[in-house]
């Protein structure tokens, strides 16, 4: 979906313009899918500056690191924000672990996709069901799998609702300069070498010079490093 906002002003002005345009196109409830990364916190702050009624939800997969809960509390308190939490179906998780154990996701790509589908994708579907649009903190600079994301899209995988990626063209410097200027709360793992944060067993710190998402599912090829939350079609 073409957007005029992506061509106007500074990266901050562009991002706010994209959020405003996304709300207009959605014409209904819009929410951020939040992992409490610095990208997501920046989006919350941008929406607040624009006085947009952006809702926030998070998915608790049952395997999140403790630091993510600390970050969630910090964000909630800073912005006086209500976070809607979604959880995987208990029966599906129990069946998976009974049948395949606790670490089946490391045995094959198929198994990893199965785990992500149960713990992330299905709860996301429920979270998005009542919405007209959703917002992410995805950036093209994050990974090869995200190099072609558009600023505003129609999410065909979720009924064609509007999907807004306001930071799509932000580089690392844009992001962290903004975070410092606005004194945003920072996820504790960011300060320990984790530029991308997911489930605890599937996330590790990266070495200097490594790809931003090298610490996610590090046993897989780079082109596979998505969980299904952002699939197309």
C-alpha cells in the first residue's frame, strides 16, 4: 500500500505520519503487538506524542525470559498503560510437550514452526480478531526476512486488516538516538547484547558485528528466522 507519509520530514515525523495514516485507513481499533523491545517502546512513545488511541497487547508464550516481564512492568508504569495479555491454549501446549518433549523446536524447522504456531500464532489470531489494524516495530534493517516490508500493508493472513510498520526504514542509529532523547525504558537484555528478544530457549546474545537477529533460532538459516507472526498471504 503506497503511503505519502513515508516521504515527509525527519524519520520521527515520517513515523508519526505513518501511524496517523494507518489509523485513518483502519477506521477502527488499532493495537501494537508488543514484545517490549526498544522498537516497540519507541512506537508507543510516538503514538502518545501524536495523541493516537493505540492499544497494546502482548503474547506470553510460557517461555519468556524474566527480563521481559521486568520490561513490561517498566513500560506499563512509564506510560500508565494497560497491556492486554494473550496466552496459548493450555491443552495444545500440554499435548505438544507430552508428545515431543520440551525442546522439540530444536530438532527440525517443522517442529519449530509447530511450537511457534501453538505459542505465538494462534494467540495472535485471537488478539487481532476484533481489530481493524495493528502496528509492529519491524524494521527493514533487522533481517533478510524483513528487507521488503512496506510502511503500510494489508495483512491478508488476518482478514486484510491494516498493518502499520512505522519504523520500517529506521536504522539502528535512528532508533537508539530516539530512545536516548526520549529516555525510554530499555529491556534489560538489550544491555546484555540481545538486540532481538523472543522466547528464552530460542534467544541468545550476539557478538559484535553479527546480524541483529543472529541470536534468534541461531541453529537455523537466516532466511528461516521468523515465527509466523508476520507471514503474508
